[in-house]
C-alpha cells in the first residue's frame, strides 16, 4: 500500500478518524479521484473529498465559466467568467488541504483516462458520454458515479463493479455484553444479564472472552447467532464443550459483504431505487424517465436544456418522456404536472440541492475508496418540490435569465421570490462546521443581499487546527482568529453583494447576554438558524424564538448521522417540546469500586485528574484569598467533605508540598501505589474473591469483576507513563519545572521508598447502587485538629497554585497522557481490555465524531426548509404543516427518513385552544389590580398567584396589607421593588406566570402573560 497522507497529520483528521477509522483513512489516502464537471455540484463533491483526505483529485471541465454558475459554485468570481471552470477552481480547491494535490485534466476526456483512478464522478456530461464512460469503468473495475441536479430535482447512481467488498456495512461499534449463562446443549443458548439487551440480529457472528468453565468458547471461531429474545440467543451445539461456570463476554464479529453492481447502461433499462422519501413512492420511476427525456431534449437542441417556465419546451419533454416510457421494459405511470415542473426547472442550479447531493455523493466516493459503509446500489432520486413558494405560478418572463449571478435560482423560483430572499434578516448562532456550510449556502442563495437584508452571526470561539478538516471557510493561516469574523469575510469574497450585510458577534447566547441580543434585536429578525453543538444553547434559543415568535431551523450531526428540525410559530411544536432521554450516568459505586467497561475506567481517570490537579489547587487558592474561608465557604458542606477539602489544603501547603521535581516524582509514585495497589487490597479485604451474598450467590458475579492489585514495575511502559504524567502535572500545579526524561523519572520512581500497605478493618465500601452511601465516620475532634493545623494564610502572601483545566487537544500538557495511563492501569486491575490513546481521548473529551460529507448534506436540507419559510405566504394563503420536513439521515447505511413536524400540544383556555406559542399580551404597563380585574371580567377567573421569574409578586400566603399595598402599583414598579433591582433599559416586556382558579375552585392553565413596559 502506498504511503497515506493520514499518517502525516493525524491532528487535522482527528474527528473524522472517529467516523472512518484509521485503516479506512489509510485506504482513502491511497485513492485518486476524477471529478467531471465543475459547476456547483462537482465543486461541492471535490471540496468534501479533499477535506476528507483522498490521495489526489483531478478535475475535468474545459467549459468556460458562465454568470449563472455563480448561483452555486462558491469558488467562482465575476472576473472568472469566460475562463475554463476547472482551471480557475483547481487552485482554490487545493487550498482546502495541503496534503491533497489537485490537478486539471487539460485534454479531451476519453474512457481510457478513467483507468488511472479509483473512482470517477460525472456531474455534467451528455447521457451518451456517461454511458461510454460507465461501460469502460464497469469492465475495468473503476468505481463510477453519475449524478445530476436540475432545480429541485436530483439523482445519483453508483457502479462499483461486480464484486465490491464492503468491509463494514454500518460503521457502528461491534456489539458486546456480559453473559449470565451458556447452556451445554445442541442449541447452546446464551443468556445475557437481565438489565442489558444484547442487540444482536439473526445471522450475525459472535465470539467470546473471559468465559470460565466453558473455556473452549474463549477466542473461538466466530459462531452464527439465532436470536431467541432480547436477552437470549443461541450459538449452536455446545454439548461437547466443558460445563459453563461463570463470567464471560460475547463480542460481535463483523464480516465483509460482497455487493454486485450493474453498469449504468444496464441500470438505465432495469433500474433499482433507494427511496429517499417514502411519501413519494411513485416519484423515482417517473424521474428516471424524466431525466432521460431532458437528455433527449438536450441532444436534439445542440446541448441546450428547456427554457425556464416555457410551456412549449415542457410539452416536448413530456412527449419525449412518453416515448422513452413506451419503449421501457419497466413502464411507469407518468404525471404530466411533475414532468412539466422538471422541464421548467431544468436549468435551475440551487446551492441547497448542491449541498445535499454534494455531501451524499462525496460519501459514496469515500465508500468506493475505503470499502467502509454500504454504498447506494443503483439509483437514488430526490426532489424538494415543497420548496416552491405558496401560490407560486410559473411565469416565463419572471424565470428567464437576465445575466444575474442568481439566474440558476430564479430559473426555479422567479425573480419576485429572489427579492424576498434578498430582503431576509436571519440570525446564525454558531459558525463552526454547520455554520460555515450554512453561510456558504446563504451567500449563493443571496440571503440578505439587498439593502433591507442582514445576517447576524455569533460565535465566541477561535479557529483551531482540527477545525480545518470540516469547517471549510477556514485556512491554516486563520488558526487563532475569531470564527465569526473569519467566516463572514470568506463568504463576502464568494458573493460581494453581502458587503456590509453581515454583522458579526462574539458573545455567546444566554441569559447573561440579553442586553446584546435584546428585544429590539429579535424583533428585527425574520428567523433564526442554530449551528450549535450543545443542547443547553439550543434550548435557550428555542425559548427566545417562542417568545418572539420567530421560525427556528435546527440541525445536528454525529459522524455519518444527521438530523434536521424546522420550528414554525403556531404551526409546529418547539424544539424543547420533545427531547432525547438524558444520557445515562455511571453509578458512583461502579466508578469507585466495580468498573466493568473501559468507559468506566476512563471516567474514573477524568475524576482523578480533577481530584488531583484541579480541585486541590482551587481549594488552596480560595483558602489563601477568601477571608474567613472555613466559615464562609464550608458551612454548607458535611463533615466528611470538610475534612477532605481541608486535608487537600494542608497537603498542598505543608505535608506534600514539593520543593523540587524529584518530590513530584515521589508523590506520583505514591499515588500509583495508593490507586492501583492499596485501594484494591482494601476492596478485596472487604470482599474476598470467594465472598457470597445473602442469597448464596457469588458476590463477584457479572457485572462485578474481581480485581487484582498491581505492583509497580519500572519496566512496564504504562506504569512509567503514569508517573511521568502525574509528576509533571503536579509540578505544573506548584510552578516547578517538569521533565520529559523518562529514564531519569523511571529510575527515580523505582528508588522511592513506599511503605507496605495493610488493609484496615471497619472501612465501609458501598457494594451496590441502591445501598446506603458508605461514608466514613467523622470525629469532630479530628476536624478541629485539622483546622488548627492549617497554616496562616497571611504567611503565603502572593502565593497561588495553578489548577490544571483539562484540555484534550494539547499533546504537550500531559493531560491525555495521564488519563490514558490512569484509565488503562485501572482497566488492568479489573481485567478490562485497555483502550488506545485516541479512543480514550474521544471518550474523555466527549468528542463528537464529524465528517464534512454529513455536514454538507444536513445544511442543504436545512436551507431547503429556509426556502419554505421565506415563501410560506401570508393571511389565509399560508404553507401547511405537511409541506415542511424534519429529516434523519445515516449516510453509512445509507438511510433517509423524512416526516412532517409535530403540531404543538394545545390546551383549552376559555373558548379557544392555546399552545406554548400563545400568550396574553398587554401593550402598556398595567397595575396588579388591573391584571386581577382583567381575568375576572374576561374569563371569570380568580387570580391566585402571580410571579415574574423567581420572584413572587402576588400570593394568598402574603399578608392582606402587603397585597393591598401592591395592587395599585404598575407591574414594572412592583417587579423592581420585589427584586430590589431596576429593570434593565433593554427590556421591553415583562413575562409573568399567573395561576387562576375558576368558579369551582379548580386550577386553570393560563397562557404566558406579557406586559410591554416601554417602546
């Protein structure tokens, strides 16, 4: 295998490696790709595979740049018009990744040229030429992809040969789990622990490790599974094996799959379809005919496509479609209106559609290069006709080209809708991976390109090297710069119409920045798009959008998976109305004493990092800088926590204060002994390996693993890794100079005198999650003695320690070195398979796997929904909920699922139904009495309680005199008095929660109350 560029710079591809794996990345780094056609789609595909890190990319497109190309080809400029597309695009694409050479094929393309490449992608050629290239590719084992976009319609086709091997069809981690028993029988029934479903499917393969008794299963040849239930499966005859005793884990073994593809020529006659939207089950077969009709029309008209909105051309396309359908072996019923729309939009070139297919097809290229994930076999068609504006009537005069960069978009929607797009005012929250793609699409669409439009962007982060692999607006020279400003500058170059139309911010969205993103800010917006990577921020923006009744576009990615959600005021539920279940936390007793998986030991190592190198330094600094620290800061703590905190302060300032780096080595060596020897000995003293429970079952039964203590061995590299990292981190805390001299540290650690450990009686250890927490008995005299032994803070004037704030991406700071070594040593204690540094980093750093292909596709889907929101209509002629699409995709399978959004939950209030979008608004400041009178008069309800935020303004629990004094007060004055704070000048509205009772004294759900206190 040739040298792979992945080995050159792993940091650049860090998040992508978690998607594809190192082996697939190496294969990709030896694969050359040819892209034929450099309009928007070809450029998007090239961009994504260059970011991914293929060996090289060659471009073929000798055609001159047309002004309409600027509708979607983001690397073309006005002064490129008339120049060959490939020549002007190549150097700009090459800037994306210094390890991927980009060249231009500057001669006539022949079928024989394909033999130089692992994969060839054709985006812009006549059908006959595609067929010729496809024939050659099929015969010569070259992976071949044909794809096209016409307005809101598109397709892609794959031919990867007759024996294409898919090494991993899903990309998911192999399943594994603890087993409770294995029958010694002809069926060989395996039972898993009651609380853990095995997740296997019939026909999958498994092997076993750590089985006691029936040891023949350990590392056996994989056995094929027959699923019997969620907790049981059979593995075939085990009757000749030894009797099962206890323990063991099953491990799924993935097996390659061989896939046969048809050539493009054969598939044209007998197509098979991957359905992208089951609500359009009849569309693929019709579009298959329709695209052939467009090619036939083009062949008959010197390469020209039907004119936008032209009925004469559309009639010819329909005639050609009927002729093709009549000759087809697989006839289908054609919808004349559908084919008319296809003809009307044939010259259309939309950036969101380019993004959707550019991400999709680029992932198929990566599959061709690596054998990782299941390719699309044959055709996939997709359309987004719902994006047409409400009440849209095609008009040739409105859709005809006028020499504008937006001609590709007006060929679909017309110039009137282009004006609406240009006047839109949108807020983009985040300018990372999704944010970059979103801005690029918006620039091509012309969002905010007129005087009335504006794009606000906020992102508080700066650019890091690892961002460059998927945040394509950034280059190496941008590392360290602000994301929002850099992204804005990049898209202004793509579309000069946006000069002065983008306002950048660096403040994060949240309650603390509501003076920045205030009432006036939100009221001036038309909509919000989230490009966030955390649920908290998403939920906050959702609340703001509900309050200001602004549409919200939401999306996210996880490796090859992506989702989109559209939130429309009053029409759909809000983002926060439904959410995923919370992430399951690891029980404390599992972390402390009974880990059974590498995830447990990694989390334990993270906790140790904080407990050794972060919290003690923070405690010391607080003690030295806070007057009356013990009383002021520890009054809320229990006695055990006080002792633990004060002990760490005493250790850092007196007992274990290092004076030189050798002291840090000794400290690290003692920590090794404490963590991996002493605590394990104590645990086994409390619960010997032959302990049985009250029911007579072995205490050390799955999921519990019986540990073994570890003796320090200076010849063991992991042992030394721990001491090196711990010693350097401890030195950092105290401002001492560390060392990377492993030989010196190893020798010094081996020479440390470590006292022998004797387990103690009476030590309490929590054995199960449901048991009472085992806290040490605290001697009050011990606490007093500890307080008395603390040094006087005044004797440490100016002294401060340096807490280590965990940073996963700095390979020089020893953070990941410590966590990897600490986790793997604990895994060794418990017989758990250790993890690589990369895997440890992913789990400890909670790194979200990411790849540019998914990001591209997801943002394209979001922008299609933005078309729908902009063209939603008004009054009685508005878009219906079933026009919008929430989406979920998994490019690995591949899988696509679209559904209409869920309508908001409604409750009865008075004589109408209300949802979270509804409120009772007062357009001026009112008194508390006026509020009470309003509910009595309008709804015959008694006000029982009124609150604003956490402040109670009115309650029957208050004295009558207090309530009577408050009733005449304006609500703004009342809130200011109760909170003892002036209402900030930027706040226009007070939001109240009111509880009312009806005539039967029953609670009534009342919508949110909003009172306008200033204009």
